C-alpha cells in the first residue's frame, strides 16, 4: 500500500501515457460550453482508463455539437476536410458502436433520431469507449497532457476498427462488444425504439449551458 516513491515526481502517475496507447476508458461529461472563437457548442469529456497498465489514469477531449450550425465550416467542407460538426458526429457514432448501442443492424442508428445534443450526452455518460491516446503539446504556460487521438470502433466501415481489434485482442472486453458487427442481424418484430429521454429530475449539473468564454478552449 505505502511506498517510498508515492507522490514523487518520477512516479508513473506523474508521467504521461505514451503516445499511441490503446485503452478502454469510461466517459464522464464535465461541461457544455461555447467556443470563444466560433461560438459553437461543445462538450468537455474526462475519460478514466478502466483496465490495464494505466488503469484509473485520465485522458481528456472535447466533442463538438454536430447539430450546431456554428460548428459547420463551409471552407473546410469545400476542401474535403472534416469540420467540427462532422468530427463530433464521428466521435459520438464510434462511442455508441464501441458500447454496443449501434450494431451491424442499420436500424440501431435510428435510436437518437430527434434527440438534442444534451440528451445524447446524457446517454454517453458512463459508457466505456475504446480510445487511442495522444500527447498534446502544451502552450501558454501549460504542460503537455494526454488527450484522445481518436475513438475506436468494432465497425469495419468506420476506419477505426484496426486499432479496435488490436485493443480487444489483449483485453477483458465483453464478447458482445467483440461480435457487435459480426453477429447475424436478428429480424425484430418492429423497428428499434428511440432511446428514452432522461427525465428533468435526472438532469446533471453539467447540462446547464455555460456560455462564458473558456480560456483553455482550443476551439
């Protein structure tokens, strides 16, 4: 339990997770804010690695609201590059694929039709995602830190399945997650129902929009 190196600057808890590390991590939404640069809405996420060498270590990222017109950059789209809205949509899709909410049945992707960004965020709270970690260079007096380089997915069409397969190959992940995109599609008696909207009484504190400028916001 106790150790001479506990809290020392050279301990592993103070060292950055190596760039390119693959891990499972549990999602926590810590805030919903507006970009000081574009006015676009985004969510701050804190991810806690759930197993392996870096268990309990934290990684951070932001997800842009894919429904917010302020996050849709026409210039980037014209250049064939993803804008903030597209990147937010991709991240959310991969999170739900990794959690088994979306499967190889195309109808599973209809679950959040009509849901707001805030409602969708409530549904990713507590989910376990597959991530690739990166080391982001610090600036303006900030140290380097670990962030999410990409969210991984078992969907072969996602472009993120190669690293997913590497991750599950050495992890104690549930079989359901491994087979979510390989199992035969079961024909349901009716179309999948939309995800239930959380009641007002269950609204977490972070859901209250904070329109103040964020000095540490990269967007």
